[in-house]
């Protein structure tokens, strides 16, 4: 049952990811991307990582994708504004991506998962995660805050309009 | 001996101080003060060198090698490099020449450069050059020598391009520097190989080690051959041998004193010094010695033929320098190290003299360098004429001038070893006599071909120019007597003096029988006779019959080839410079243009942020970058998976 | 986390506090001088604090970080470099209209990211450090928004960096999938237990190299370098060329020593190819450039190629050569960009070769200093660059990487050509009048003194490198 579910989700994920690329209309692309995120969240659940799945849906499908939609609407992108790409470039890109796929599949094929399942029940629960994050991995957690700080300063700095020179 | 050690470190210190004082006050000092400091520094160095020289002479033979260590420079891996100086007969001889001739040329420059705007700058460079040159010959390890080696290259770059006024001078300077660097890198690899093989880079250690393992080194000859070959590549660059010689004639763009000091007397002989210093290693590598000999011989002939048709007074001298250097390498290649050094010393005298004399002529004629526009200068420039004549006689090998003894020694060695080499070397030497006298007669004899305006202003040079000329003329006259061969009832003082340096290498060299006195007399007589016949021929052609070389357009055939220096520069351009530029252009076309330039050209003027960003994303240039990256990734993964 | 852990992490804490302090200072009043003072003082203070550590200090903050001599040395290097960048930034930004204050916050945070990287011994801290560095750099590169190429450069860097980060993460996860470990020691231990590395792990390591190669700008991941170098404000370019690349090199050294990567021929071959390609492509592309920042960008590509030669030699000699090369490269690069920054005016950077025509006659000392930097890049004796290159060649020959050494030598000659070209232009006698807005004299004093100090260091390391070498010897 799990295996079937896995195949179904994977199929859906790959299909919608392809559709993201192939859709002419950017809004459709974003919608397909949301589907992709949902299917990946499904994978997380299969892997017993419920918290991650929920966060994934909230952050990516919820917040980020909505932002994307807004930007697309504000910039008024549509089918016509898509730039013309030469066929040679497309062809080269396909060849290139195909090669990458082949190589990756080649290196991943035939390798059994080596890492031992920890087998701990409830590994994906908030409690377990919190314990790891605030005990063993407290330091990276703090570093992440610095990362966010840097991103925030940068975003504010770049996003602000030019004229306000002397006040914040 | 503490005293001696102190003196040794003083020798390079004076020029360094001179450089620092002048360079730091380059805008403040008056010309007189600068000249005083710069010349004084070299004079002090010279006096110190003389004192050291006498000390060496009075010391017993075994103690004629003194090493002074100032401090440890750095340690890399198993070996360490020190800042330390080595004084032995070989380096002391070089010290005398560098500081002595250097001093004379400094004095000469006072007169030559007196109204140049860059007077102070010029003298600071000269002092710096002397400092590096001293470092080169005094360093007691390879790396210090290399520092000096690069340093003189740098100073030569600065001095060639001293009048950075036009592009040709800049190009000449660049060419000199880059060609030298090609050689230098060979040298550097050689040094690293030595460090790797012998675990040390100081001369005494390396030579001792090499002598100890001489059997092993000789049986696996490939390594020692490589080392010596790479060192020789360095010598080729610095001493302008085939194929790295084309920079030297171009280097004549610099002021004439520079040509005399750097490109005749001192820097270009660095290669000779280096091979002589490493005589032990070279003696163990017969293959390299043969290469040195062949390259030297080829260069000697090749450059001499080019010199036949040059019409620029300095170019003739430049090619003659290249040719004479070739003769020195020939001597070294024959294993006759003393003969090579001997010729180096006499050559320093007479070639410096010739260059300075040429400078005096150029000065008198208001920067005219073409000998077709000279002629008949004998009566206007009597001192220059007389000294120049001595120089020409010396280089042509007329007894008893300096060049005769040293050249004769080389030729005798060649005769003893290989008759064909001897024939070719004699040919080069005869060519030398011919083109030098051609130059001489065209300049000082015959009709006055300079414009009236120039003849009107013509004047003998000031004292500061003439005195060095006279001193050098005396040296060119008498310099040969330090090595009068046995056959002429001399004792060959020089070979005794240098004997300790070359002692350990003699065992590896093939022994050749001494020529009988009769043969030697016959050889000397024959060559001198042939030389004199050629001189007479030159006299009748250029002085009496007023034959003036044709203008560039009317020359044909071989003459044209000679005049264009066998088109070597063009060849280099075609096979090295152009392809590199083409590769660069192709890279640029494919990588740059496709991506960035298209974008830049399209964007042109300022556009609003949004559209620019959008265009940026749509342009595909990032896609293109990612494209390249993905190809890279695929290759890496494939490579990894193949194992 | 205990007290000694905290003690070892104090340098990082000082840096983050400095950033926060700058924050508050901005919220009270925007004042370039104050922010600058805070930044400089905290960097100096941090460095002084760092010197209180013993070189044999060794503190494992499990599982992520290790503060050892090597790490301390590199942190010190990063702090000093950032200090120099900050010093040269003042004059550069003072004459511009844009807000200048946030710049220092981002600069400090970027330095912090690099510091985390060099003491990492775990993928998590590695990645976080890298991202802190990258995210700060995105905005730093695009900082001067009104300039034409600035945001272009920022966005290019963002997209490409994100792309390479994705591969990095993928590679890490593949390695984790194989070994079950994310710390370098654990991975190394795993490798000792297996005969040959499974394919999946090889793929993971390859992707790690992609991520690292992007940061270093080695061919074929170098495409961003010229654009970003050109578009970014000059001090930021200096920062990217030094701290960002140096941090990655330090991390690579640590990682490869932990997993003993030198024994795997496929890796050394891979790096050999990357190194040779970088040397050639960098130098050949630089030949025809007329934009100084692009020349330096291409030259940095080839310098990373040289560095990889030392890196490939492995062992203590290789690590020593790498570190020394890094130090010499930092000094010269900072000096070169510092000079570009001081010559820039408020509208554009002094990035065209023609801006330097006849510089010797206008500003002799600057020209001499610049020539010294270029000669050091070319590896002429008595400069730090020569000792560094000699070391690299010695290391290369010691491990018999003949091909690499040969390529290095050939490229040194090619490289010399464009360095000399710049010097020749500076010595050109054609005078060019250039007017720049008169700044407060102190501004010039700061920049000039900084450059002078760098030049002195350059020669000091060339003439008497023993002190630095023994220091490096001690920390390795």
C-alpha cells in the first residue's frame, strides 16, 4: 500500500514538475508548482516526517507561492511576454539536462539504501525535532537566525526606494 | 676574518643605499648631488671590491672562498634558503668588472644624461641595477642568484623603457621582460629540481653532494641533463642566445649607457656566470655541454651574419654582443670554462668602450644612429675616434689588444676538440672583424654624410664622457695580459686564479692533448692574417670607395633577409603571439560575446530597473552560464563514476 | 555548551554583537562615521581577542565546530581582511549618495559566515556558514543600485549561487545516505572501512566539488566571476576575491585532510583537470581585457588554479604552501582593489586601463604600490608572490605533479604579459587630467595608509617570510 502510494505521489510530482516548465502561462506554472509541493509533502508523511510536511505546505505552498502569484500579477506577465528562445538553445538545454539525468540515474541505480533506519518511533514529531534542534543542534539554529538577519537587512536595503536618504 | 666578512656585505649595501637615497628624494635632489651619491656609492663598492680582491690574492689558495650569512630567509620543506654571500675567485672577478665598469658608466652617464628630465630617476635605476647584479654574482645559493636574476631583468625593463615616450620603446621593454621571463622560469624549475634532488640550494652543499654521488648521477644521466638544460634555458634568455635572443637588439631603445652597462658588460653575462658557477654539474652532463656548444656556435655565426647588414650603429653592436656571447657559450660548451670567463672579462671592457663610443657619436650628432648618415667624423671627434679604434681592434682580435688573447684561447680549445667547430668559430670571428670595421669606416672615414645642420653643431663630448672612454680604452689594450698563454711565454695568471673554482669539474671532462707550440703559432698567424686582409677589404670598400649601404627599398634577396634579421621576430609573432591572441579572441567570441556583450550592447543607456531586470532574466545569459555549469557537472560526475 | 566552548566562540559572538550594535546605532541616527568606527573597532578588538588564544588551542564544539590553530589562523586572516576592506570602503562610500550604513552590517555578517566555514567540521555548519556568507554577498554585490551593472551582477550571483547550493545540498544528502554521517571525521572513518567508494558516494562528492568550485570560481564554474567583479562595488569585489574564496579553500583543506581525499586518484585527477583548465582559461581570457576589474577577475581564476596545485600536493607541505599562497594572494588582491577603490570617483570605478595612463606622474606612490602588487601577482622575487609561487612549485615537484608544475610555469609567463601591460600603461608619459570630488583629507589618509601597510607587508613577506612561515607551520 505504501509502495503504491509512493509511486502514485512520485508520478504526480514528476508530472506536475514537468508541467511547471512546459506551461506557457506563468500562473499555471505556479499552480503546478503548488501541486508539486503538495506531493512532496506527501512523501514526507510517508517518511514519517509529519512536522516537516506541514511546514512545507505552510511555507512553500502557502506563503511563497502566494508571493509568486502576486509578483506575476503585478508585473503583468503573460503568454506574450515570454521571450523567444531559439530552438538550438532549447535543444542544447534538453540534451544537457538529459545527460545530467542519465548520469544521476546511472550513479544512483543499483545502490541499495545503506543508511540504517533509526527505527525510532515518532521521529517526525515536533517534540523529537525540538529536542534535537534545541539541544544537540542549538548552535546551527542560532546561526540560522544570523542567516535570516542577513537576508532581512539585504532585502530591506535593496527593496527600499531611493529617495529616503536621511531617515529610515 | 671578521673584517673581510663585513666588507663583503658592504659591497651590495652601497648601491642599495644609493638607490634608496636617490629614489626617496627623487624630486628634491639636484642633479649634482644625485650624481655624487650614485657614482660615490658605486665607487665605494669598487674600492671595497678591490680590497677584497687583494685579500683573496694574499690568502692561501684553500681559503679563497668565504661565505657570509646574514640571516635565514625562509625554509621550505627539507631545505632552507639563507641571505648569504659567497666570495671566491669567480665572484670577485665579476665584482671587479661590475663595480669597475659600472662606475665608469655612471660617470659617463653624468655627461650623457645631463639635460634629461629623468636624471635622478635614471641614476636610481642604475644603482638598483648594480645592487641586483651584485646580488646575482654574490649570492651563495641558487635562490638568491635567482632574485638577482629577476631583479636585473626588472631594472633592465625599467631602463629600456626609460623614455616611455613611444610605443616602440614600450614594446621593446615588454619584449625584453617577457622573453627573459621565459628563460627565468626554466631556471626556476631547474632550481626547484636541484632543491628536490639534492635537498639544498646552497652551492657548496649541492656541489659536494653532486661530487659524492657523481657515479649515480652520471649513470642516470637524464636528471642531471634536465637540470642543466633548464638552467641553460635561463641562460639563453638572459644572455640572448638562440632562440631567445631577439629582445637584445630591441633593447637598444634604452639610453646608451644602459646598453653599455646592462646589455653588453654585465647583465647579459649572467648566463656565463651561472654556467661557470655550476661547472661541476655541467661537467657531469656531457649532453648539455654539447647543446651549449652548438647553441653558442650557432648564435655566434647567426648574429654575426645579421650584423653585416645592419645600419643602426647600436644594432650592429647589439648583434655583435649576441655573437660574442655565443663565442663565450661555445667556450663553456667545450669545457673551457676559464676561456669563457676570460672572454667575458675582455668583452666587458671593449664592448662597453664601443657602446660608450657609439654613445659619444650619437650625442655629438644629436641623436643620429644611422651609419649611412655619418662618415668623416674622424677629425671632429678625435678622442672618440682613437678610443673607438682601440675597441674595434680589440674585438677583431688583433694582437696585443685584449680580444686577441681571449678569442685565441677559445679558438685553440675548439681546434683541439673538433675541427669543424673550429672552422665555424673562425668564420664567426672573421665576420666580426669585417662588420666591426665596416661600422668603423662608415662612421669615421669617407665623406661627411650628415646634414649640414648637424655638422654645424658637431662637437667633441665633455670630459665626463671622454675620461671613461680613455680608461676603458686602456683596459681594452692591456686587459688581455691577465691571460697571456704559455705559448707566448705568459703564465696565464687568470687560469691560475680561477683554478680552485673549476678544479673539481676537470675530472669529468674529456682530456685533450695540448696543441704543439708550432700549431698554435700557425693558427694565430693564420687567423690574424685573414683578419687583416678582411680589414683591408673593408677599408677599400667603405672608406676609400665610399660605398654606402643601399636604402631599405633597393636591397634584395639575401641582403634583405639579413636586414630583416631572418624574419625571426615575424616568425615569433606568427607562431606564438598571434595564436594566443586568436585563442583569446575565440574564447571571447564564444564565451563573452554570447553572454555578456550582447546584454551590454543591448542595454546601452540607462533603463528603468524593472525592465532591465526582466531583460536580464530573459536574455538567456544566466541560462547560458548555468548551461556551462551543468556541462561541467555532468563531466565531473562522469569522471567520478568512471573511476 | 559550556564555558570553554563559549570562550572559543567569542570571536564569532563579538562579530554578531557588532552587527547588532550597528543596527541599533542606525535606528538612533544614521551616521557613517559612527558605524564605521564601530565596525573597525570591533574588528580590531576581535582580532586582539583572537591573539589571546594559544596556537595549539583545540576546542571541539561537538558536533559542529572545531576551534584549532588552523581555524584560528584563518579567522584571524578573515578578520584582518575584513578590516582592510572596511577601511577602504569608507573613502569609497563617503563620496557616494547612497545610504552607506547597512553596508557595514552586511560586511560583518559575511565575515561571520566565512569564520563559521573555516571552523566547520560538519556539513550543517559548513552549509549554514556558506549561506550566511552568500546571502550577505547577494545584497553587497547589488549595493550600489543606481549603477548600471550592479543589480545585474547581484541577480546573476544569486541565481548561480542558489543553483550551486542546490547541488551542494544534494551532494551532502547523497553522502549522508551512504555513510549515515554528516561530520567530516565520521565520513573519513566510513571511508577507511570500505575498500572502494560506492558510486552514489562518488556522485555526492562530485556534487560537493561543484558547490565548492562555484565559490572558488574554478573553470567551468567561473562564469560569474568577471560579471560580478565588475558589477560589485570595488571593496565588495575585494572581499569576494579574498574572504569568500579563501574560506572555501580552508574548508576544502580541512575536509580533504579529514577524509584523506588525496589517496583517491579520481579526485586528484579531477582537481588536476580543474586546476589546469582554470589556469589556462583565466590567463587567456585576461589577455585581451581592457577593464581592470575583469582582468583581476580572470587573473583570480588562474590564481585559484595555482592554489589548487598546492592543495593537490597534500600533506603538511601542501597545506603550508596553500596557506602561504592564500596569505600572499590576500595581500596583493586587497592592495590592488584598494588602489582601484581609492582612484574611483562618485560615478564610476576606476576600472578601465585608460584610467591608469600616466599614473606614475600623477600619483607616483600609488603607482609604485600598484606595480608592486601586480609584480607580486606575477611572482617576481622580493615580493610575497614569489615566495608563495616558489612554495607551490616546490610542493608540486615534491609530490611529482610534473604536468601541473609545467602548466603553472607556462601560465606564469602568459600572466606576466597582462600585468606588465598595466604597468607599462601607468608609466606612460601622456598626462591625463582627472578631477575628483575633494574629500576630507583624513579619508585619503586612511586609504593611503592602508595601501602602504599592505605594500610593506608584501615586501616584508618577500624579504623575510620566515616569521609567517613558522606561524603557518605551527598551526598546521
